[in-house]
């Protein structure tokens, strides 16, 4: 849906309602929106939710205009290199401390070298996977 400000939405609703020849009360009943909400939208006092805009647009016939001017999808915000480094180092420290806390809580774990290697292998695997996603 197009990104509109309160004034633009107010103008569209007011003009659409006038063109259809319906009162605010009739519009509120047809759209299932309270009369006070319709009044506040037309006066530009509030920015209605996308669902409310869509319902009003369907009732007043300006849905096509909204969809024709569809705003482009936002690009994903990419992490810059300092943020990636902070995430990488912080995650590494958290995983290291978490694994050491896990080992410290049990006097009998790891019982064998195999268990110790499995633990650290799992930590390295998780760290590698997350770093791959962060640095992708």
C-alpha cells in the first residue's frame, strides 16, 4: 500500500465520502468503524492502521489508486563491518562462557575426551553457522 501521511488520507476519505454522497455515520456503519474514528481520520488527527485504510478505500472506491501507487518494498538493512565484528566477537564470547558454564555445573561432564570434543565441536558449528549468516 502507498505510504501516505495523515493529511493525504484525510483528503482521500473526505473526497471519497463526498463523491459517494454518504454521511460519516453511513460510512462508519458500512466499514465497521466507529463514527468517532471516521471523524478523526477525516480531520487528520490520526494515522489509521493499514487495515482501516484498506476498508475505507474499498468502501469509497479509491483502493485502485492506492494499489496503483504501491510503494516499493523496503530493502533489508545490511550490517556494516564494525557491527558485524561486534556481533562476531560478542557471540564468540557468549558461546565460550555458555559452554564453560555448562561444563562447570557438572562435576562428571565431560567424562571422556569424546564428549569434550563433541561439546566444543557443537560450539564451533553453531558459531560458524551464525557467522556465515552475519557475514553473508
